[in-house]
C-alpha cells in the first residue's frame, strides 16, 4: 500500500507540473500584463518606465522561460507576490482558504447527512411513495440553478422574514459568524443532496441483487444487519468516488455561491486574480484546487481498501 501511495504521489506531482505549464501558458496568452495595467492606472509612468519594469520583473522574456523561473521558486517554497493584494501570495490565500474550507466542508457534511439516509430508505422499496418522493426531491435539487436558489433563500429568509443576514461574513465569532453561514451552507447543501441521494439509491439497489445478500438473508441475518453490515458497505464505494472528487471543491471554492452571498472565499479570489492578471495568485489558486482533487483521488483509493477487503492495490 505504501508503494502505491508513493507512486500516486509522484504521478500527482507530474500532473501538477503539467497543469502549471498549461495554465501559465494560457495566462501568458491573455492580452496585457500587470505592467500594462499599472501604467494604464498611473499617468506619471511612460513607455520607458514600462520597458524598465518589464525587464525588472522578467516580463520581456518568453513565457516558457518565466514559467521555469516560477517553477524553480515554487520548489524553494516561494509562491511569489500578489499584485492585487500587495502582499505575498500565501498571505493573500490563507484567509480565503479558511473561509472556503469552512463553507464547503459544512455544506458537504450537511448534504451527506441528509442524502445518504434518503437514498438508503428509497432503495429499500423501489417504486414506493417514499422512493418517488426522494426521486422528486433529487431531481429538483439537481435541476435548480445555484444562483437562483441562493437568491430565493435571500428573498425569503433575509428580506421577507428578516431572520438571517443576506450575505457577507461577520467579523465577530460564534453566533454572528454562524448566522452568516446558514444561507450559503444551505444553498450548497440543497444543490448537492440530489446527486448524493441518487447515487446512494442506485448503488444500494445494485448491491441488493448480488449473491452475498441472498446468502446473508438465508443465514438468518436480520434485515437491518443485511443492509448496514453487508449491503451499505459495498454501496458506499461508488459514493466515495463522488465525495472524493468534491475535495478539490473544498479548497477551490464555489464562485457563484460566494458571489451571491459576498463570501470572501477562494472562488472569488481566483476569479479576481484571473480578471486582474495577477499571475502568481491565480496560478497558485488553480494549482491548489488541482492538488486537492488529486489528494481526494488518493484518499478514495485508500477508502476502497477499507470498505472492501477484496480490493487490492498492486
């Protein structure tokens, strides 16, 4: 297992290097650069200043050479300086990273707590009223646009009832921060419940027809034991794959939801960095999301082995 994890980590490192090459190249093809934007916003700078500053920051060199220099800096633990925030990239990312992790982890946990039991209950009696109701809720959850759902929650709970703040994030801790989290967490959780419930239901129904389930029943196992100890454990394997892919989202943020609720997270930070040609910040944020997605894939492989002993790694 240790050899497999090491191999996957090396593969992930290669993917990150390739991803950085592609993203850096795409950003290098964007019109303008930070020096052009600086000159456009400062009438006291002239063309000679532009040439001098581009030479100082290496922007007059080919983007492949700049990428190699950036890669060497990253290898030394230096992510560069954020032009938009006028501070190191890491210092600009940490507050947004913490905010996004809190928001996304809370919504993911809430969605799983609601969706997995619904999927299990629906699978016990396919075609029943409960099953149809769960399918209806799932379809509605998947179909509703996130921005519309967020706006409707704001209209109902912030405008009409005035129970919760419409957006932003309180500077205080405890109840004030919790109140600002309720609507964005509810929006993300409601939009994710549908897919988790449908995957859980489909996996449980697929496992119900296998021989080991019939054998367990023939041996006299109670229905609850068959479902929980045998059927559920194997049914969680495909659901684990879906959840593992969401790990990247825990750190890349949800741009639409963060925009609707003015939540200062990674989604907004990366968007502003891309639009503002803040190369270092945008590249670091995108690579962080890629890295966490790869980590989630590795964690899913580990979970497979724990859920099903028949799974063996090479």
